[in-house]
């Protein structure tokens, strides 16, 4: 297997799909500005609107309610703001409610000041404490403005799925607005915006096999939207200024089509994930697989092996030809305590190892993982024997 590598880090970024690459290359040959009214400009606009329809179809939303951004972080920064509009009138969001296990782009509060952010705890499996959420919203001072609740649908480290339907009911009963970070969930579970899933979704292209540098806000309606983060020439119906990234958006649309069609592969992906977890337990019986009993994404496992530091193991896996993560990949390569595990009650334990896979993950990838982990486990045993 010399020279072979296994890529098991889909939650950080999924490999670019052939369909997305083809769409991007085709879009690069369309030189016109999508806002131009001539034939060439209209051809560019058609590519964007096709992609908009494809992204909307992935979550069963209306195409006119999709706003393209430079990525999920920009989408979150736009939505997590006290300043919104309804028609020509201003709407104020008085307080932001987030979960302790949320991705940093939510947890940091966006444009809310720290005193305006309430963090809701999670249980030992990483799901939000619904009683605490309901109690916090019950105390919300409506005189300050509306309650804005932002939460991830699926945790990027553990893969744990939040009970969004129940959360949505709690938020609706309190008269609040619900923003769902669906970055890790979309394309891996079915999401239906038409069924009252959320008021707003945050999406990212490169998590589903599209290009990096493009994402989207998807709204349940266009009655109310945050004030734009990027002002410009009125693109995206005034919600996000700047000439659209045509090639990236075209690639995003193609990836969304593939993701929708690929939802029927989830069973096979879950089988691979279970195979990986069986290997972990066979080679390190004392390994802990976090949130193993909770509803999780079919592609994700997050585990720790006593006596092995996450950063050391990550390097060992890499040298053995296996790419995986030690928690989130959003910290410039830094490995440290996982805030998700801390929120789940594990204290300041160093970040565990995350394996995240996709439809293209095959038996050869699993074999490389098994060989690499066997070497790591063997070296651990030798150290323990020497001690």
C-alpha cells in the first residue's frame, strides 16, 4: 500500500465532486457579469439561478429565499445580528441564545455583545437541554426585542443530531426566531424547510463536495431578513452586495444536486462508520466513542484512547497515510481541549480523534485506518509494558 492514502476528514471538507468541478470549469468560460442585461450577462445569470434552485431543492425551500454568501461563516455573521428589517421597517433582536456545544461561528455571538448572549447547556450526549432553553426563553424580555435562537443541526465533532423539531416548537411558542446551522447535516440527513424546520438555515458548499468559498442563507420566507453584512450594488436582492462568484456558485449547485441524489447512500456510509468503530474497540478496548448512544450523523465517529494524546495520534495517522482530525478543523491547525466535550461534562480533556467519511470511502481506506491504528495501539502497549 506504499503511497496510498485514506481521506477520512469529510466534516472538515469533502473532496470536490466531479460534477462540481465540471460545472465550475463551464462557468469559467462565461465571462460576463451576471448583473449585465445583454445576452452574455443573462447566460451568467441563468447559471446562478439554476444553482439557486438546486440548493433550494436540497432543503425543500423556495429558490427565491436562497442568498449566496462567501461561506457559512459569512452567513452566520449576517444572521447573528441585532439589526433586521421587515419591509422598510426595522426589527430588533434583543438577545441571542446558543448552545454550549455550537460551532465557534455561532458560539462567539456574531454581532451581539457578550452580555446579550445566553448559552444553553447540553446533556452528556451533547443534545441541547430543552428545559433550560424553554426556561431561558420564558424569561426573555420582549421589550429588548425578539429572541434569536441559533443552534447546529449536527455537531461537527461528535456528529450528534439536535432535536430540531422540538427546539423549533419551543422557539415558536416563545415568539422567537430560529437559525439552524445545517452545515454538517445537509446532504447527510433529509431537511425539509417547508415543514417548519427552521426560520433560517446556514449552508456550506465544501462540506457536500462543492468548492470552498461559497455558502448560503436559506430563509423560510422573505418577510424579514437581517440587514446586509456586505453592502454593494444590490446583488442577491440587496441581501449580499458584490458581484457573485459565478464559478463557485455553479459548483455549489452541482454539489447540491449530487447531495440530494446521494441521500440513499446513507445506509452504506453508516455501515462503514460502524466498521471503523468496531476496529477502534477491537484494537483499543478501553477507547471511548463519544455519544455512541445518541442519534448521530451516519458518517461521523469521535473517539479517544486513554494514554494517547490526540495531536500525537493525528500525526501518527498522517504519517501512516490516513487523514483525520482532532476535533474541529477551524482553528488554524491548533489542537487543544474540545469545547464540545467540555460542554458534555468531560472537563478539559484534550480533543479526541474524529473520523468522518463519505460515499467514496471504500474498503481500502478502512484497511489503511486499521493498519495505522494497530501500529498506534502496539506502541501504546509497549510503553505501558516498559513502565
